[in-house]
């Protein structure tokens, strides 16, 4: 599956480093709102999610994409991380110091 990073918007808050959109050239589809997180030990991508319908409940946010097979989700996120690393490597104005 070919993916391209459409944009990256820096936004720092705790582990959150920013948000980005993913373009799927084969279908023309764009999915907005992926987030990049980083701490001292690792970095990871979170799938876009929406808040609970009742803000007073303790319900978790709901991912807008899900995979029946966790292995497929891991493979997908790995593909995104590779594309994001490549995209960010070409953006001299974005650093993660």
C-alpha cells in the first residue's frame, strides 16, 4: 500500500509532537488527524479518534479506523512511520529537540 504524508502541523503537549494527514494515491483518499507522539524511549503514531458522545462519561475516545487483525494495524502504522520519517527528513524547519 502506497501512502504519502500530506502535511505535518507541529503541536507540542506532553508526548504529542504534532498532527499529520495521510494521502493514499491509489484511491485518492486522505485521512486527517493522525498524531505523532514521542518520549525519551520511543515514538509512535496514534490513529485519529473522536471524543465520547457524553463528555461526562469515562468512555474512551473512539478510533475512526480500526483493524480486525492487530498485526495489520501494526503493519499499517509501521508504513505510516516510515513515510512520516521520510517526509520530516525533507522538512528542515521541523525539529524534535
